[in-house]
C-alpha cells in the first residue's frame, strides 16, 4: 500500500521544515528536494500500478472497509484513484520536483525560505489530495489547503505592491468561489446524506432532484473560477505574474488543472455520470440533462480560448502574457471536457476527453518551462518588460532554445507534444460540431501572434539592459533542459502515448460500465 | 516608547492569563469527551498569549517569546499528529490501532484514557494551534510599519 | 484514426468560410471599406472604393482608395476588439466578484432551466 505515502511524505516534509531549518541554512533546500523527489517516486509507482492493472485503487482511511458496522452504506473517507488521478499525481510531482530544483538557484537571494519551502510542499500536498480523493468533503479540504497555500505564495514577495495586491484579490475572490463549492457540497449532503463520490452518484441517479442541479451549478461556477476560465480569469492574470517564477510555473501548470479542470471532470463524470443519466432518460425516468451541462462548459470554453489568447497578444509584460496564454489553454481543456460530456459514449467524446487529458499534461510541462524561462530572464536581466528585452538570444542561447521549444509546443507545431493534444481536440470537436473546431483554430491564431512577438523580442537587436546578461546557473538550467527533453520526446511519440495512456485514461474517466461505482460496490456485496 | 498598557490592565492580565491557560488546557485534554478539542483549546490558550502580548507590550513579549522555538514547536505538533495517524498504517492510514489493540488509551469509553489516538492528536493540534496563532499575532505586531 | 479529416475538411472549410464571409460583410458595410449594395442583388464587396472622396493629385483614381480603407478598417477592427477586452480588465476587486457572481448565475440559470 503505497498510496498513503503520497500524502504522508509531503506532509512530513512540510511539518518538519521548521525543525530542519534550525540545523543549517542549506539543509532546508536539500530537504525540500529530497521530499519532493521521494513523492515523485511514490507517484510514479502508483501510476505504474494503476496503468498496469487497469483497475481503480480504493483506499479507506481508518479501516479495512469503507462500509460502516451494521449499516449498508459507506461512512468512511475513501481515496479512489483511477488512471486520471494517478496520471495527474505523476505530473504534479514531476513539475513540483522541478520547481523545487529550480528554486535552489532562483530563490537564493530571498529571505524566509523555510516558509517558502513549507508552503510549496503544502501546495503540492493539496493538489495530490485533490487528485486522489474519492470523498467530496475531503476534496473540499484539500482544495482549501491548496488554495490557501497558493494565496500565501502569490504574496510571497511582500516587498512589492504587486504581489500583495494580487494575493489579496486572489484570496478574497477565491474564498467566495470556495464558499460556492462548499455550498454545493452542503446541498448534496443535505439531500442525499452521503459524501462518498461514487455512492453519491448512485443516490443522485436514484432521485435526481433540483437540489442536485443547483449543487452542480455551484460546483461548476466555483470551479470555473478556480480554473481561470473567462470571464472569471482576471485574478489569474494578476496572481500568476506576481508570484515568484517557480511558483508561477506550479500555479499555471498545476493548480488551475488539479483544482480546476480536473475537479470539473471528476464532478461531471464521477458524480453526475452522463451515461447513467442518458440511460435513465431513455426509460423516461427523472434524470439530469447532461447535455445542458456540456453546453455550459463548451460555452465558457469557447469564450476562454478566444479571449484568453487574444488578451495575450496585447501584453507587454512577459509573465502576464504567459498567464493569459494559460487562460487560453484552459479553454482547450474545457472544450475537450465539454465535448466529452456532450458526445458521451461515442468515438468523438472519448477522443475529446483523451485530448483534454493529454493537453492537461502537455500544458503543465510547457507552461512550467515557459515560466522557468521567464524566471531566468528576470533573474539575469531584472526586467520582464518585453520592450526592454530585445536580443537575448546571443547572451542566453540555452534559455532562448528552451523558450523556442516551449513556444513552438504551446502553439502546436507538429514535432512537439502540444501539436498532438491540440490536434485531437480539434479533431474531436470537428467530429462533434465544426463551428467549435473553427473557434478553436481562431484561438490558436491569436496564440501564435502572441508568441511570435516574444520570439522576435528574443532574436532582435541587443538592447542596453541585455548587454551584461549571461546564462543562469546550473540549478536553473537543468530543470529547463529536462522539460525540453520531455517535450521533445513526448512530441516524437504522440500516437503511442495517446493509445497507451490517454485513451485508457479517458475510458476510465468515462466509466462506460460504471467502474468508479463498482470499485465501491464490491465492498457492499461482501459486507 | 511604551507599548504596554496601564497598571490596571497588567494586574488583571496577571490574574487572568493562568486561568485562561488552564481552561484551554482542560478543553484540549478533554477533547475526546466534551465539546471542543485541540483547535478550540489551542485557540483559547493562544488567547492568553495574545492577552500577554497586548497587556505587556511588544518589547516585553520579545524577551519572553522565542520565535524559532515556537516555529519548531508548531512543526512538532504537526509531526506528532502525523505519527499518531501513521501508527496503524499496517491496516490503513488513520487506523485507530491504540483503541483496538492497546496498550494505552484503550480504557472504558468516557474516561480520560480512552479513544486511542484522539487524545494524542488533540494535544498535538492544541500545541500547533497555540504556537501557530501566537506566532502569527506576534509576526503581525513585529511587522514594520509602512514608511510615510 | 486520423485520416477522416481530409474528407470532411472541404465541407468544413466551406461552411466556416460562409459564416466568416457573412460576418465580414456585415462588418465591412459598417466600417466603410467600400462594401455596399449597388442595385438589385448586386453587392460590391470590400472594394476599397469611396464614392465621395477624391485623393488630391490622384484625381485619375477617382472613387478608388485602393486597399487603404480595407487595411485601416481591419486594423481598427482588431484594435477595437483588443481595447474592449482590455477595458474589461479594470483590476478592481468588486469587478472580479461581480463577474464571479454573474458566471455562477449564468450556470445556475442554464442548469435549472435546461438541466
């Protein structure tokens, strides 16, 4: 049973950080590195297990069985890890490990580092908890752990007004969004009397009332905010550029995925299963019309990918540009999830989900790389204003190479990984509805324009500020190079990855045979 | 510059701080039997600490409160909680092995030495909350004022 | 699995082209790029002509602003869109909360009515 160690190790690292930091200045950095590396190992092991056996792991906290003594329903907190959760856990720990490695060099001149590393481990812990949990209140607890750690990390550089302002705004509006999610949980609990996700899905299918619909609306509203969809993307454009770059990489690459789009997918597919409700509808029984849910998600996805990418074009601040580009990419992922809901059970739906999941992973890697590049530029040159940064290519060739790879991948140039996932999303959306595909392509055009601008900045004539720049140190270069290699390798094997990993993941999330519920019901039969 | 309050407040604080502390310790220790628990009790004790900070002023508090120690104690509280949760890892994370198998804290329900890991966790959480809240308020008091 | 696109592509491109050209025409009529209806069913489409204006020293080009209008019209259109997006980003906390409430209200309305 390796699963609890996914939580135990980062929790242990975070709690022991204040004690470790008493013993030496350098020790805490290596401690954070060891902890996040060990978590990466555990996550890799769990992913391999789930992928190999193709079975959902169900882990009960505090007992052998989730079923209560003498009753016929689950009363305990369960962790339910399917392939999507395991894949995201692997991505989170991988990018988190690289972010810690990058921080060794990047945060060298900052103070209060033991708090920084504590918070970064707690942030990782919160995201890991979200992706492995199978209990909806447990999900909320981890969501809040993650959110509060990210509020604090956004405002970590508390000597600049930028960080504090962004952090406070993020905290206020984020708390409102969280309270919507909590309200949704409270409504579901009041109506159905259970918090276990898979049991809840059965209960909702038995008696789909208007309360369930209202709860779903609150979930989607709150989670759209957490994932940074337009029109609630504004906190993202303030918060992600204001954070230190290693944190921006985690916020943009992971937090909006784990706490946003992953949670949307989990709630739509595992709690409100579209297949179950389509089945109920076929027999004229009361059901929730999941098409409406799908169209709501698609509507916000289209808005997001158009406006997010278009806003990226007009930015002069490099990190702000990347942040808006993140908004745009979230649009693609939401589009995939929306079409997966609408075309549930068909080839297009399966492909769309696979594309969305693939894009979650790809975007995590690419956006982490881009923010690392931005961090290296800020660290060496001291500004992130694109107008002052021309001609970096000669002084920082490795960084520029990393940027070119990242930019090409995020636009979706063929030999890189961004192409594969975007192509699957275009293709599935064209299969479902060509207009959606056209909108997606228009979004990409804007994204191309935005990144070309940054590229010209890098390749242009040298400006005054850049004269004394040099390559960053090794601890900052190595994470970038690892990500470059990952992007290129994933780009060379797109269909193999899609067939071997992403399609099984999408099938498991779709749960055509109700696998997510069956994993729990097995215990009911034996009890 | 005197950041402390007047004689009356100080005298009253001297009298009430131990009482608040004892009440908080009671809430923590009886967390598994009565309403309240580690967090509530810890917050009550932290109230005593904050009363001390306000009544006697920042300078006095600086000589009595060791920031590093509090920070480390907060970590210890968290670690004890985690270890108590890991005791029954052979069965499951957070499995209450002390309650099921002993050797301590497995007395009659309703007595002080019952409920397995819960008293340990309450103590750990109480310690963590007390040190955390006092450190937070202390940090706020220490925070440099914005220059005009 | 990735081959069907070719067959669908032409249909798809044609349809998208129709929609885009209709929208473009609607816009071009408004933005004075020379698009206008001339008689029954005849349309002059983004010609760059301007019937009223004559460029000084280029009188022999009377009625033609060859391309200039179109170019400026396009640039202004794009710029106006970006300006509109930018203006929405006020950076005020109350606006952020208002947008959040609005989003939740839209989702709630859509799901209660259609769900």
